[in-house]
């Protein structure tokens, strides 16, 4: 029961792949209309939140920090839906989107740190999740403190963050997969 997260390692891997794909979109299309950036962020936050929430709802989390993953999932869904509902506001005012992203990054980072602290009792490599949480918080604070950053620079930072975050999640997923195989759950 303690290793329930290892059973759903594939959900962590999917989150990593989605993060990498989102990062690549941000790198290759930074100068396109705001609508692409707005909907790409909204879709990523929503899908990431649904996967995090799905991990909790499957019941395979066991003694892992299910409540932190639940809060992370809810935060992703809320920020994704708000961005979908108010895309014109975000398009007209870069600051709205920037603060949505900053808030989502900080909230997600806090929940990832909390999850990593609890996860360290059960799996090696929890530092990967902690590092991605710290990265999320730092980028969110950076966006909040320096709100006049340009679209191109913001897209590059988001792209770089997403790719690193995705790689860290994939590394964690493969550690979880190894753990699941060693216990006969995979």
C-alpha cells in the first residue's frame, strides 16, 4: 500500500511528456498571437491537474501524500479553467496571464514540495519531485516580481521550465517503474 504511486508511474510519465511538449511549443512559437500561448497554458494546466487528480482518485496512492496531489490537481484545473474562461482578458492584458501562470507555478511548486517530503519515506529519488517544486516556485516568484517581461522572454522561460520539469518527472516515473517491477506490481 505504501508504494501505490509506483503502480501508476505511467501517469507521472505522461505528465512529464506533456510538460516537454508544452515547452517545445513555447520555444518554437513564441511570437505567435497571444491566443496560442493562452490556450496552450490553459490546456497544459488543465490536463496536468486532471492527471494529478486522477492519480488520487484511482486509489493507488496509498500512504503517499494524496492530499498534496489532490490540491495540486485542483489548482491546475482551476487555473486552466479560469484561463479558458477569460482568454480575451489574458490576450488584452499580458499581466493577467502572467499572474495566472505565476500563481499556478507557486501553488504547484508548494504541493510538489509537500509531496516530495512525504514521498521520501517510500521511494528513492524524491529529490526529483522536490527540485521540480522548487523550480516551479522560483519561476512563479520571478514572474510575479518582474511582471514587465516580454512575451518572447516569457515564452522562452516557460519553455525551458516545462522541458526541465518534464525531464524531472520522467526520471521520477522511471524510478517508480523500477520500484513497481521490483515489487511485482508492473
